[in-house]
C-alpha cells in the first residue's frame, strides 16, 4: 500500500474506499470490472459539476499541479450532468464526451440540485456503480446525511485554500 502524507481522518473512510475504486477504474479493465458497460470502462475522464467559475479554475489548477492526466469535463448545472451521463444533445459524441469514471458533484447547482442529480444517478441501473463524490462548500449535517442516504460515495467539503485542494488532487492521483 502506498503511504501518503494525507490525514485520512480529515476526509473519512468513505473517501478512502472511493479513491481505491476510482484508481482501479482509471487503471483500466480487469476481470473484476469487465462486466461494466464498455463505455464506462473505456471512459477515463472526470466529470466536474460546478457552477462557480472560480471553483472550477482552482480545482483544475490543483489537478494540473498534481499531474492528473485524465481529461476533465466540466458542466455548470444539474441538467447538464443528466444530459452528459445520458449522452444526449451536445454530449452524444462519446469520443469527445466519454463516460466518466468519477463525478465531482457540487450540492448547489442550477436547474437540478446536486442531490437531485445524485438521486437520478442512483436510480439508473447502468450508473449505480459510478463513483460520485459530493464536492461542495456546504458542511450542513443534513446535507451530508442526505447525500449518503442517496448513495454518495463520499462527501468532501471544498477546502478554502489552494494547498488543501492540491493535497486532495495529489491524493486522487496517488492511487
């Protein structure tokens, strides 16, 4: 096991398990995950659902600093997440918009909230194994509990400084 200078207690055990799953998917198909739909295994992108341009910029900067090479696709509202995952409208071209291995989902999105999107994802049989991390500024216990009840793999409160964001990005890459 790789040792990282990251305090896992800060993020909780759910993030640890989520990141192991994510890294297995980023590594490619294995016998254990060959049963996943082909478009899910072949897609190596990370989908970020965030409506704040500053947060998108900081997250992308942290990913670049960590050397994350997977394509990052960004959508700005909840309906766009549904359209992207469903491959409809402008997202029908799967070469340009591959199915993600991870969704970083903000809680407060326009048109459909992050919790509504999460509920929809978990209601779709083909998407039930998709890793969804709530990545939001809200630390309300009710939001955290509801997200986990709806099937979030983890709930991470956005760090306020760039160093902590870079640490999260390095942790994602380290797996």
